[in-house]
């Protein structure tokens, strides 16, 4: 018997969220395992779109391997205070990628290289920076606080932006790229998301309440831009979803698009906050 679409959507979403939260909350081993899988799946979807839809010849397996080496190098660098030697595999990947362009039997090899680098900058680099967030709350020790806050605030913002937009949305936020998003939805989501950050301020006073509000504001603004940027990619390629790995939800990249751009923004924000605190 086929399950109703809404049931499939709820079950698939629950499994996805459960895996993410489990990976974050248990320990650093589950974190690196789950996020390595996330890196691989997001890159696999992205390069699959480029190869199959845009018809640009990119070596999907090689680019996924490169992104994974960056993430794992970042983990060892943050977790064990390792030297920069942990990034040698990623530098080797970049060198080989450049050299491979010379041997591509394709009329526009630079275009292929450009899309390969876009995937690294858009996906691999932000997800590699989650390692900084994992060890920034208490230097030298794995703490899930900042990553958990990033995800929770993003989910709260997305949920309440949808509800407010459905109920009150009249003025389009960015109609050229995402016709359904409204300023009313953005405002409603932002207010609840920033309010939710005060819960983190209560339980995790490493940041002041003002700093946590700033944290939420950065997540909200850059989360919306991240969502819009993925919409721009899909609109450019003429596809609705990045993939179909999560039944009822589309691809993994679709479910993580708001977070991807927020991660480097939070990296910059926390770096500045910590610098001024010192």
C-alpha cells in the first residue's frame, strides 16, 4: 500500500533531521561521519546537475573526493591542532584539477574547471567551516552549541517564514528568482528566529544576549540569501529540485541551501566577536 505524500514527506524529513541532530549531539566521531556524508551527497547532487542538466563535463567522483578531503582536513586541523599539512591532499586535488584542464578533449575546458571550482566554493568550503564552529565554543574540545544553534535558528526561521508568508504575504521579496517569498514571511520568520536565540543565550552564556541576537540575525539574512542562490542555480538550469534523495523534499542540497551560506557568515561573525572580546 502506497503511503500518502504528506506521510512520506514527514517520515523522510524526520529521518533527515534525526540523523543530523544525532550526528551533532552524540560526539565528534558521529559529527564527522554524518557531515562527511552530507558533504559527499551535496557535492554529488551539484555536480550531477552540472553534468546531466547543463551538459558540462565534470568529473563528479574526483570533485566529491576533493571536497571530502577539505572537510576531513579541516576536522583534523581543528580537533587535533594539526599543522597545515592536513590540507596537502586538497591542494593536490586542486593542482590535478588545473592540470587535467590541459587534457580535456572538450571545446571549452575552462568552463568545466569553472563549474568544478564553483562546487568547491559554494559547498565544500562552507561545510568545511563547520569544523571551526564545532570547536569554537570551547577551543580544543568538541561542543555542538554553535552548529546546533545554526540549524535550529534556520529551521525556526524557515518554518515561521512559511507560515507568515502564507497568512500575510503580499509584497514579494525577490520575485525574479523566488516568486513565493514575501517580505511579510521574511519578517515573521526573522522575529521568531531571533527570539529563539535568547533560549541559547540563557543556556549558553559564552555569548551575551546581544551577541546571540546578532548570531540569529546573521543566520536569518544569509540563510535567505543562501536559499535564493540555490533557487538561482535551479532556475538557471531549469530544474525544480537539486535531486530526489529525500522523498517528498527533493535533494539534500534543497534541504541545506539556507544553511550553506550562513555557515561562512557565522564564521566571520564569531571571529569578529571573539576578536573584540579579547
